[in-house]
C-alpha cells in the first residue's frame, strides 16, 4: 500500500473488531464524568463557601481517572499487535513503510479519541455545574471566570 486511505481503512477495521478497545473508550467517558459528578454531588456546594473556590477548575476533578483509561486505549491499540500470534508481521507485510503504517494508526486513534475527549469535557463541566447550583457557571459566562482568575493572580 502506498497511499494513506487503505491504511486508514485497515486500522479502522482492526480497532473496530476488538471490543475491548471500544470498551476502554467508553471507560474514559464513564470514569471521568462519573468521578467528577460523584465528587460534586458529595461536596460541591460545601466547597463553594471557601474563599479560593474555583467552579471551573473543580469541574475537571475526574480527568486523572479518565487518563488511565485513555492510556489503556492507546496502549492496547498500539501494542496489541505485538503480542502472541505475530499480527504485527502481517501488518508490516501489508504496509512495509513504517511511517505510513504508524501515521495511519495515529490518525485513526486520534479520530476516535477526539470526540470522546470533547464529550467527556462537556459532560464533566455540565455535570459538575449542575450540582453546584447557584455557585456554578454556565457555558456562556466567560467574564465571570476571567474576573476570578485575574483577581486571583494579583
């Protein structure tokens, strides 16, 4: 193969056919949003009374937990071919140019991870702000956040 389109198609088929990869993408969303919403449901409004309370920063509390699942997705998708069975030999025989092979794999992984990351970010923010109630900020309130960060830096 000398063009990127067939490589992308083959990588898409490989990733789509392994159910654990799609499950780890779902785990990114569930772990991140779940931990963030759970934390804000338990202590969200209680923390809002503190002087150094930042409603946006706290909305992404669960990112560290979701990063674990995201790293697992990347490792399983990339290193899964190197395991027993020699699937990497078949892949490199079909695409002998390694740069093309790895760029196709990277493009497919990025195309799958980007929408999940965007949905996770919005889910964390909206879920946390729901539990903060009147202390939370909305999507259309950048001036309030900018004033707080400017006041905190002085």
